[in-house]
C-alpha cells in the first residue's frame, strides 16, 4: 500500500491530507506536527484569540475526529529528526523510522527572534507565531501595562491594535522610514499610521531597538537607536519570518528563498514535494514565496492533486487580509514593481488604493471596502486593467469595470 508522509501540521499540511482523501487516495497517510494540538488557524492569534473573542476550539481547522474518520495517522507533538531521500525514510524524535513512497514538506516558517545579546532571552519578550506564544502573552494584555512592539508590519500592527483596545500604553518602533514599507504603498502606511495614532499608539518610524533592558531576568525597559529609553512591562517582536527549510536542506534538497519547487510543487527530489510558507515556486519571469493562508490552502491542494498524477501547474492568485480595530484591510495581487497609485474613496470612510505598473493593474489595498476588493481581485485575476480615471471617480459603477 502506498504511503504518503506529510511533515508540518499547519494550514498547508491539513489542507493537503484532506485533499488527498477527497480525491479518493486510499493509501496510508501520516501527518506529523511538532505542536501538541491539531492543525489550527494562525491569523486569529494576533487578533480575536488574543482579544479573548475566540476560544481555542474555534481555532481548529478540523476536529480531531476528522483525521481518525479519514484514516489519517495524526502524530502530534512529534519532531522530525531527519529525512533520508535515498532510503525514502523519515526519522522521528525518539528513533522511530517511517518509510514513505512520497513525502510532502509543509513545514511553514519560523519567526525571527531578537538576539540574546540585546536582551532577546529576557522573560517578557514575546513572539506572535503559535498557540503557545499567544497563550504565554495573553495574561499581559489585561490590566494597565506598557508594551513595546518591535516591527511595523502587519503582525506588529495587529498586536498593537489588540494592546491598545485592551487599554495598554503602546509604543511601536519601525526601523524603516515608514510602517509597512516592505509590503504597501505610502498611502496605505499613512492610513494605518493615522488609525493607530487615533487610538493612542505611539508610532516611531526610522527608529529601531538598540536593546531590551532587564533586571533579574525580566524586562524592565528598552533603549532605542535614537538613545531614548522606555520603561516597559513586556515586548512583542514582529520582525518577520523565515521559511522553515532546515530539514530539507540537511537532506540535500535544493533551497532558494525556501524549498525550491517546480510549477507542480515538486522539489529537486522527484518523490518530495513542498507547499505553503516554506516553498518557493515559479511565478511570472521569476520565483516567489508567499506567506498567506490562501496560498497555503491553494498550493497544498494542487500539490495533493499532483502527488496523484494530475501534472497541474500552480497558478497563484495572491490575496491577504488584516484586521485592526474596526478596519478590515483586504489585499489582492502583488504590488512589487508598481509605479503609481490610484485612490478611490467611498462612503463612510471606505478607501481603496489601486496599484498600477504602467497601464497594468497589479494589486489593490481596500480598507472597509469589500466591493472594491472583490471587483479589483477579479480584474487582476482576469488580467484586466480599468482606466485609472474611471477607478478614481466615485460615480463609476465598479461592476461595469468588469464588463469593459
């Protein structure tokens, strides 16, 4: 009987094994995850879960019974020690060896940590990546505290929004010239800068963390790169993530900004596949790696099909979202390489920023504007680029843009 082993118990891993069964694969499936709980949603960890608006049971992607019912061997709290591509084996912590016919790597990503040399190992320095991280810091989000958020990307901003809503005194530092500089236009940065400041968040751009200060192993403050010192109760670090490809690299699998795959999701070893945050794949004239729920699901499902012989290229249609206070940001497309922005304003503070490269619409940021998001997403996926003046005109019927 054919045996498929999947390493990584997150969104991609769960989606892949579910898709294999839905496609009628009746061989053996083993899903190995390091965490002691079934695969769960990560985005709510820095939003509703941290706010206390979502319980842990609602985080789970599927009930534990799903895996048993589908005859999927779910190994929780289990670390993989090594992969031997020549022998087609996976060695688990403790020495157990699993033989596989095909292997899928859905190992995700790991957060970048502060070095211990600048206080990164002090008690009170937190990450926002997994359930354990969220549970460790959740008690600090009650009462009156002082928190420093390091990093002005979406994770940092979401954590800042939760802290501000909980009544904490929040300072956020971003080393770059502006928040969201790596992923969004100045217009989007300005929107969220003003949103956070209106909720009392002290945003400092062009300023980094010099070191975390502490006494008796606990955080007491921080010194910034401009010499400012802050008194603090804790620190939340959101300075990006890196693809988790150590296992693959140790096994001799080709790495290129993640685990390098072809358009089908196959790695440099024909029996090993990869999907999700850890995988880089062909896109346009180059290669990309996407860190999103949408990509984890879509790519994993395509890989499942291809493991069963479909030979179906993965054509990414990127989309993302972020919830901060009462604002829902929805993003379609990839903005890299844009040269101008078209702004569309609607009623009640709705606004969307449309990214153009020359005459081509390539991406969209929509704030509390689901109609613009849905139309823009469909336009981008269809390769259509509406006239910028029509987009900017609030009188334009958005649906008409789809028919043009």
